[in-house]
């Protein structure tokens, strides 16, 4: 529940209570956005925990597990939801329909197995919980009627950097290790994983692997998939432990069946991951483009150049403005290189050329510097980065002010990129226009590949008081339908969870669903592992 | 059966009949190796096809499939085996115990489905056949007693570069397309896949995907796994078609269940793959190291540098000598960079520094050149490359002269690399020494990763006339046991097939095997797809 420094995790919103925006900050924010969205200035406060009407536990944890169980209101309330807009809206309204019957905190793989044994025997759903940062309903115990109850299995005790192999650049780390702990543990050995999703502060290695998280690298090994060397996964049928290997050609990769399984096949208790020395040289900077499509063409050239920039982002004019990284008249491209091995002048010089060839205007000095952090380099890149890490707290404040705040992402091949971008924007804008709701939709590109890109959309609109959930669901449907129609994936790195199920079922081949269901029956015969994500019993 | 230029595929050995070593070349080769291995100078000739005692077909192909069926002796003989040492030994002896009852050549996914329908209904095993280059028994219809018969499904008619998306750098290509056809088709569009396994001439895209083939790149996306954008796979239960995407986080990756499935889940009829512009700049060269471990340390530094060389190989002193790339006194390191986008001087300069830091002696000029092919650059790198592509033909000639020629590969993390290399060498050497058999075991490193490397072993020894198969099996067991004991994988890019099953069963988690068996039951309910590779009925 709390980090090493003792501050308290919010039960209703993002992160830590003492990191949330204070009253004065919220007032300033209100002044900034009130006119834009026609807000009335009221600020919703989260209800006191004592006022929550939590469903009484439906099942009792057996005495053998009592030592790792909590049924406190705070614990149950916090584990009743993730961190999406709809989660915060409902928590602020005191609505926690799927509160777990208990929170269990196993301290070893053996205790995880004991939890799954009990759940299998008693028909109790087991919902794994890492940092609780899911924005797709992945950790909410919304498991349907087929169960006697549901418990949240919090992995926080399975935390730590257990081993570092400095020769092979590998590290064995507990599944419940939060981002900051993980990097602190590696830093002591001069290493880093350099996997920095926006949820970094409140998400775990096990959660990243279970959801195929995307890190801060814009190219190359940025999905956690590529950083996993081996895994230890406790399934109801037993332990699955894959061999630690740099690569293999022996049959379908066992890791790849478990990576992205979202708790539906078992619980990730530890993994060997690929780490690296901390970077020593950095190069790159920002550039301006007249519009988003022009910036995207430059990004495509960079993605196909083989230069493999660590950072390669595009921010549309409005999003740059909102994040204090521009005046709204131009799109922003951010390019960064980093290396622990060599200076990067040749890389940055060619990237600059490439950006110029595509009509960009270079800002500042892209030259290589030694041992400076990206934040130290200042400029729009640093402003945008600071804003990025703070965004979830600002989101919570906006929700309290009555602003709908939703983000979603996809990936699509380059040939369809512009069409997807404009059709999603148009679908959102016409939906809000029809309702007469003031809204903004912005876009950035967070990850690029030689064959495509991952656009990330942010939607801000005046929430409809009392009808927030209906409004959000309608928006989500419009956006997701547009993404799918344009050839995108329903998620590039936010996972499927429960919110994306309909579109996921459309995206994946039907026979693949049947294969996964069959695999689930082998690993989780009682089907108690996170029911409702990825698969459900309806088809079986 | 034949390439566009009309030359004939060998029914018993590698490649094309008119490319095999001629009598004079074999005589020269005999003079080179006779003393080393104590050979008697006799040369085995393959029997005439008419002399083969082929089992009569056990099943009759229905009239609906007669148009794509062949029961000719040549077709059945060629499809009775792959291209391993044991395959050639048996073919030379006229021993084809698992000859297919027919060879079927479907011309569309629909015809593949019709073949699988018939096989499912009649309990006939369907063994897919691409280029026939398997060295692990993957295409031999050795399916056990549970079937009325077995057919070889040759995909040669599902061939061609169907589509090129030059914006996204993707191409849709038939599963039965041989390497040379594939590159010719892409070259017309200025593109290349740059996937060059040693089997390139006689292997197919579908085969590469089914076996997780490794290409010529030493770092980065070299396993075909990373080059697959989407797949079309015909299973007995129906067509599986994955969405064309640059990346996704939506559940376990459906492609990754099918990549490496070795025909056990269905037949790959087409795929979208990631292509690239043809390289324009090249840099790099060779260096000498006093011994293999010293070269390996330099390779590790290069693999961990982030420079991502396209080529990064290490050849031990003896293998360099055998391949005409050295006098046997030093290990050879070959480093190459290539780019379609930019000159590579900075890359090559840093790689040179790195090699020198680890005690290497640079040979020649590593500087960047424009539009020269690697072969044009001359020197040991070119000598080694020419020898590499010709090796399978030389292997056949050596087998005819009475030499056991086996290659096998693995991958292992760097912390275990030296131990694996020496324990495998020792195991082989003591086995041959015990039998008093003259033998050589050499090693090269073909692929490197930040966390490990893929050593590739070549074994040459005097074959024991009449006992070749027993000798080979014993060698295979000794080598594979040593690889597994040292923490390696049973295969880095040769696949599992039938020959590696025992060690694959040891390597993969038992519960993963059960999950794959369950998935197979969903996709291949009659279990007729390539029985014996990856899974078998014993456990089901």
C-alpha cells in the first residue's frame, strides 16, 4: 500500500496522496480550462472511505491464508478498480461495484500457488494486482456470476532485484517490483532496464509483462516482450519456468504465450530481464513542422533509417501547446539518441539532415553531450518530459473539475497512418459536436517502427454530470470502431483488459481465441484466473 | 522439383544436380582429407531411382485431389527425407523408410484446406514440405503407426512476391517461395528481405517461419520471427489470418504461437514480411585474435555496444583454416555494417576500436564504401562467405567419401558461453577418441545478442562404414546432452523436428507442452498435421 518512503497510495486516483495536486494547483488549473470546457468551477472530492458502501465479503479466506489476507475497507476499495478515467469517475462517486472480497498478498511463489489452489477448489476468481495502473479494466474483479467470490492478489511482497548478471546483462526481478524500486536496485549495479512507461511510478515488472507494456524507447526493444529472457509463472496447474536464453528456435516461444496473458493463464512471480549499462552519451533535440502529417513523414524516414533513435516522438500542435512545449502553431518532433558505449554525433547529424529533408526546423543544438540526463538538456523536450510524468496527477484533478479525460493508443502500418489519424479525429470531433460538448482531441506518436507507428490520442471534453459513464462509453465505442475500421490494433501497449474485449475479439483470429481457450483449460482447469480478460466461458 | 532455369533438384542430396561437385572436384577433395580421416578413397554413388525399393502407397489420393498429386518414384524419394547428414547417408544407401504415399502440390489456400480435410477424414498424416532443407527430420514422414498413411504437402505452387507496400516496407509473399525467387521478386521493387540462412537456395519463406529460421544478420531482427508482420495459416479447423500490424499489445501475439510450429498446427500459405531498401553503404572487415575465447570477448563487447553490426561472426582457428580464411593460428572475427540510409564510418571506427581494446589485430581497411557488395570487398570475409554458401554441396561430397559431417547450433547467455563451448568440444573429442576415430570439431559464432551468443559447431570424422547411423546418433546424443547440461537451447535456428524431440521435451516447461497440445487439439482435431514434431499423442 505504501512505498518505502512511507507516503500513502491513493485509494481512488493515481499514485500517492501527497503527490496529488493541492487545492491551489487545482484552482489554477480550473482557471486555465474553465472557459475552454464551460466548467462551473465545482471540484468533486473523493468520499471518505468510511462513507463507501462496500459489498460485504461473499467468501471467507481460509485460516491457512489468513496471514496474507486483508479485508480492510481501504485495501478492498483500492483493489476494486484500476486507474482509467472511468475508474476515477466511479471512485469519486463512491461507486465500487466490483470490490474484491479480500486482498491477498502472497510472499512467495509457493503462497501464490496456495492462493490459486484455494480459488480453484472454491470457485473464487483470482485477479492479479501489481501497481493497479490498468486503464482497461484489467484489475477490476468484474468476473461475472460464475464465481462464489473474487479476490485481488496483490504481488507487492514479490518485489526486489534478486540477481544481476553483469556479464550477460541480465537481472532476475520479482514480479511485484514497482518501476522506481526496480531502477534503484539496478542502479546500485550500474545497470538499468530503461523501461519507462508513463505508469512507471505505480506499475510493476509483472504487470508490464502481463500487459505487453511499451517503454520509453521509441524504436527497437521497447515492448517489454523483447526484454524478457525467462519467466516464472505460477498457474493453477503448477509452475511454468522457462529457460534463460538469449534466443532460441525451439518451437513456439513459451514466453510469448505468457507475455500478454493478462493474468488469465497464471501469475508472473519473477522474470529474468535484459538490462544494460546506464547511458553516458546523449544527443538529439527537437524540431518544428508546419503540421502533424509533415512531422509523421519525417518520423517514418527516421524509423526506416536504421539509426534507431531511443526517442522519436511527434506531438501535434495542440498537444504541444497543452504541454507547454509550443504555441500551438506547429507540430513538435523530439529525437534522442543515447549510448553507454560511444559518442553519438554521427547519429544525431544524420537525424538532423533527415528532419530537414522532410521540412523540419531544427531547434537548439542536437550535438552529443556526455553524462547529462535528458532533463538537463532543457528546451521543449525537457518540458514535455516533465509534463508527461506528471500527467496522471493532472488527469485526476481535471476529472475532479468535471473534465472527461481519456487516452487511447493503437498501431498501424505507415500506408494507413494518415487515414487512421484523421478518421479517428473526425469520429471524435463529430461525436462531441453532435452533443454540443466542448472537447479537444490531440495526438502524439509515441513509438515508431520501420513498418508503422503508434499514435496515442488524448481526449478532453466537458463531462456530462451524472452521465459520465454513458458519455465515456459512447466515446470509447466511437474511437475504437474508428481505430479498427482504419486497420489499427485495439491496443499498442495498454492491453485488452475488460474494456477492449469487444474489439479484441474482432481483431484476433477466431481460431486463435479457441487455441488460447484450450491452453487456458490446460493451465487453469477451473478457469479462475482473471475471468473476463482475453477469454471467457461463453465460447468454451 | 525444378527451378526456373530448368536444372533438376537432387533427390538424395543438397540442391541441384548440376551444382553438385563433379568427379574431379571430389577427387581433389579426397586428396585434401584422405590422410586426415584415414579414408580409403572410395566414393559412394547414389543409387539410381529405379533401384530404390520404395514402399507401395498405402492410401490412394481421392479423385478430387488427383490433379495435384504425384506418386512418381522421384517425387516420393525426394520427399522421403530432408537434408541432414543422416538423410544423405540413408539416401546413398537407398534406405528411405518413411517415403510418403503421395506428394500433393496444392495451388491455393483452398486446395491446402481440401488436402487437410481429406487427411483429417481418412487419418492420413500431412507433412508440409517447402525446400526440403530440414536438418532435423522435420519433413520426413516418420509419423508412427497411428495413421493409414502419410502425404508430403509440397508448397512449391504457393510461390511468389504477391504485393509490395513500399511506404510501410512490407511485402506479401507465398509460403512456398524459395529464397532466390523471393529476393528476385523484391529486387524488382528495390527491396530485400535480407534473410539469408545457409539453406537460402533451397528453403522457403513458409519453412523459415515454421522453423524460426535465423538469417545472415548477426544482431537485431535476424530470426524470421521479427520479420513477420502477419500470417495466413491453413489449419484443419480453418484459416487463421492475423492482422497486418507493426506492433500490438493485444493479448499474447497470435503470430508467435504459429511461428515455430513446424507444421504441427497447420500450413503457412502466405505472410506479410518486413522488407527494406537494398543497402547502399557497407563498412567493416576482419580481425585476428590469438584464440577463440579472446575473440568471443570482443564479440560480447560489440553485441553490447548498441552498434548493431549486420555481421558479427567469430570463426575458430581450425574452421578458418578449413574454409580457406586463415592458416589455423588465429581466430577470425568478421564485422560488417550496412545501410541504405547513411555512410557508416562512425560505426566501423568504433567497432575497430572495440576490437582493438579486446586484443584483436585489424586486417585491411574497415572504411565505408558505397554500393559495393560484401563479396566485392575481398579478403578473408569474402573467402569465408563464398565457402559458406557452397558448404552444403561440399558436405554431400564428403559424405560420399566416407566422412561424417554434422553441424549443430545452440544459444546461451554470455556467462555460460565459454563453459558451453569447451564442454561441448570436450564431449565430442573424447567420444571420438574413445572409438579411435579421427575427427575434427570446429566452432563459429553466427549470431550475437546483448545477453548471449549462438555458437555453431561443425563435426567432421571418419564415418564407420555400415554403422554410420549408430555412430551419428551417438555423436548427436553426446553433443545434445552437453549443450543442455551447459544451459543452452537445443536449437538456435535449426528447429526441433524429430531429431531434437528428446532434448526439446527437456528444455520446454512441461505445462507449456500441455498448453501447445491443447492448442493443437483446437486447430488440428484429428492430429494429422506433421505428427511427431513438437508434440505427439503419447502425452495426450
